[in-house]
C-alpha cells in the first residue's frame, strides 16, 4: 500500500520511473556476457545473427541521457560473414545529429546512421538516435584486449562511448567459435 501510494505521488509530481525498460549494465565477467549472447538463424533468408544484449554504456543520474551498445554479426548465407558492427542507441533531451566516430587510438570507424525518432515518456520528450559502427575483425581483436572508448561526433553534441573488454571479448569468442564450427 505504501509503495503504491509513493509511486502515485511521484508520478503526479512528474518524476519519471522506468520499471520495465531499465537498460542492463554491462556484466562484470566474461562468463556472464557469454551466457547472454544469442545466435539466431533465419531459415527463410538463410542468415544467421550473433548478438550481444543491449547494454548500458553511459547515462546521467536524472534519466535525460543514455547510451546503449551491442555487438552484432551477420552471416549470409548462414556461414559467410558479411559484417561485424557495434550498434548504438542514444537517448537524450536534444538532437545530436551524430555523423562520425573515432576510437581512442585515432581509428576512424565507418559510421552508418540507422534511424532517428522522437519519443515521449510521462510528458517528457526525448530524442532517439540509432547508428552502427562497422568493426573489422582485426579491430575487434585489438579492442578485445582492454576497455575501449569511442568518441562520437555530431553537429550539436559529442559523446564518449565506453565499450567494456568483457563485452568485446565474449562477442569475439562467439564469432570465432561460430566460424570454426567448434561450438
């Protein structure tokens, strides 16, 4: 009863509470990430996706800004790698119009804009920007050695994405396992 009353009071006061859609923080161990990686085969298109879950990379304490990341690989036909990507979902109060990204070592990632939209959560407007960064296998192997930062530039804003090494390493291990057919 007290919890229900508290939730009603907070909602009436305009506080945003996201009970269902709280993004996952990146796991602290390689084993935890590995257990959550999905391999999805579509027999109709003869394609296979290898995907990590979407993990929280950065956020602010008041819920007006968040960056979520996931790795994904596409195989088409199901055993020929087409690409490896770092997918990024950005939510903030203002548009950033992201258009390029560089690694902490100066590496320029191929940037592909996926989509932009405006959302609303209990009376507060937010902008959602989705893009992906192409990651060659050689680069993936290098960034799997340590936590890695990528700076993303836009015409109105810049952000730094933190990619934990356990996320990158678990994804790389799954890609190598799938390609060697030792899984």
